[in-house]
C-alpha cells in the first residue's frame, strides 16, 4: 500500500503536478551473437503525477534501458508506455533527460545552453524570460554569461537540469545525475532537486546506485534485477514505499530496515561483521 503524504498549505500553492506514467507488460530484448538477449521483462508500473521514483539495481539489469523507453528514445519489444494515457512518441516533448555528464556545449554560455532546451517556436521574449527564471531556480543567475569550462562540476550539472526543465516536461528523467560529483556537492544537488520539484512538480524518475540517495529523495524505490533468457522472472524485484514527508532527515534511523532490504536485494551483506584484529 502506498505511503500517504500530507500536503502543507505552502505546497498547495504550487502548480498541479503532471505526468501520469504507465508501463504495461513492457519488455525489451536485444539481438546478441548467440541469440536474443532479454534486458527487461514484464514490467507493469504506474507512476503518479508529481511522484519521485528512484530506480536501483545491479549493473546490466536494465535501468538505463528503462529510462530510454520512458524518454521515447527506444521502443519496447513488447508492451506499451504511455504518459497521461497517450503513447510516447520519438523524442517526446513531454519528457526530458539529464545525464551523469552535463553534456553542455563548450562554445556556448550557460544561458545559451539552457536556451537549447526550449521548445521550437517559442518567442524570443518567452525564451529570455524562461531562461532567466530557470537560472534563478538553480542558482546560476550570476553565471549566465560564463562558458562551461569556467564553472564547477556542480554548477554545470545545475545548468544541465535547467536545460532539461526548459521545455516544461511532464516527466523528468535523471540518469545518475549526481554520480560524478564529490560527496558534499552531491548532497547539495539532492536538496536542489527537491527545491526544483517543489517549484515545478513534474514526475521524476531517477536512476541511482546510491541507496541513501534513493531513500532521501523518492516516494517509491523500484528495484530491478538482472534476468536471463532461461528465466521467466519479471525484471521488477520489488517496489518499496518510502514513508515520511520530504525533506527527510538523512540520519533517520527509521530507514535502517528499508536500507538493509535494498542493500540485501543488491547483493550486499548488511550483516557482515568486521573481523577482530589479531595480534
């Protein structure tokens, strides 16, 4: 049963969330040298509008493949993917992706890179206003004229997020967006993502290898497992509801069992004790 989240008076003043995502019987198989290679199988999921979903799992379990399907960059071998009841199209304008690497164009300024995310046909005045709004949202107003080489990794990643938001997506897809950052910057970017989500409450699907990050940010955590051609298992190992209201306390001991459950599902022995030092 899904966790019930209370809504503060301040939250009620934010825009209504968009982006109900549905995956029905989704599978994805690739051609291999020795035959078909299944990567995803029998994925049945429904994401609520404005929900933050974290996707975790071992390497090769299909996390990035799932994100590509949700972005419309790839098509399922079987099943269907819809947003608000309508099938995704190629490079669907209702979705936007930010990757682990910011992928900014080095010859353009930060503001110009954000501009690239704007929908075609947007008037010059609207572009200028929206870019300024997004730069303020991610704290980069003072860096608007700088080139990517002139800013830190965290600032470049903020610019990447602003560019992804420029088209006003209903679904924001994040592929390990903070994985290359140092620990302190990563924590700050997590808080920034929550601030952005509060201001622009789109549906967020976040792929991460960090269980702590998943529990801090997400409403639900989707754990995938690797499958093979001989099995009939679904790619979904488990879906965990994360209790509480964001922002959560990173030191909350109430997440100990959830943390252990996720780590156990990832093959990490949480009960392993440190051997005594011998003399």
